[in-house]
């Protein structure tokens, strides 16, 4: 669990153990991104991160590492999602994403707020609900307003590790498809026209 009262782990018998030293931060998200580690990472307000070291045998013996602050990021963290390659994508406000690697405890910008603003000012003003990837750098994010936006690797600078993705042409395709689908589902006239056309095709095939 996560809250302004701190972080806690839940044991197999459903007992809750609050973790010492975590109550001074309001935590907004926890991910356990790398399945090879008995470790999760919590992300909180004030750009705080902390490793949660899970004792899989006795949950009450779980502990935390030192709380770190990602000072180089000029945004606030509002949550996190498990991403590809054993990493997490941290949700930023204003809208953006930071990739966090729990193995090296490294974090770097994945999608900058200025990129989101350049793509669509309206979407850039919204909040992230979640993000997921099919491969590192390729995936989607969803806003709290229901915008589904695709991400593809930025091939313009192969050596860039600061800015890895841009909202590309897949975004427009996804949004147009979503809009058309919503219009169809809410239009009895369009549905009736589709049924008539389908029945006409079947009649010609007989």
C-alpha cells in the first residue's frame, strides 16, 4: 500500500507492516518492474524515490533503501507504470515520462513535457493515467481524459539517451480510430447502414 502515512508491505497472512522512514513523503506510485529482483520502487511527491527490499519469506522483515530525490527533473511525479526491459515509466506533471531502471537506480527523460506540448497542446495539459510498452521505446500512454497516444522510437538521433521517444504518426491513427469507433457505437443510423451494406454483400455472394 501507499499513502501519505508511508509505505507498507502485506504478508501472506494479510498482516500489514509499515516501513520505517517513509511516512514523511506522499507516495504516488509503486512498481516492481524487474521480476529477477525481490525489490520494488516507490515514487513520491518532491521527486522522491526509494527502493523497497522485499523479504519474500517474512514480509515484516522487508526494508527500504535511502530516499533519493531526482533533482534534474523539472516536473512532479504523479504515478508510475511497469515498462519493457525491467524498467518503469514514471508519470510526470506537466505530462511527460521518465524511465527508471531499478538495477542501476538510473532515471532519464523518456518523453519530455515540451515534446507533448509540441505534439498537441490539449493533450499536454492533461494527466497520465497509465503507460505500457510492447518493446523498449514502443508503446502507448493513456490520459485521464481517455486519450490513447502511441509512442515510437526517435530515430533522428541514434546516440540520444535523454530523449528516447516522440509521439509519432501512430498517435493520429490511434486517435482517429478511437473517434470513429465511438461515433459508430453511438450512432444507430451508422449501425443500420452497416447492417444493410453487409446484408447486400451476402445477397450478391449467394
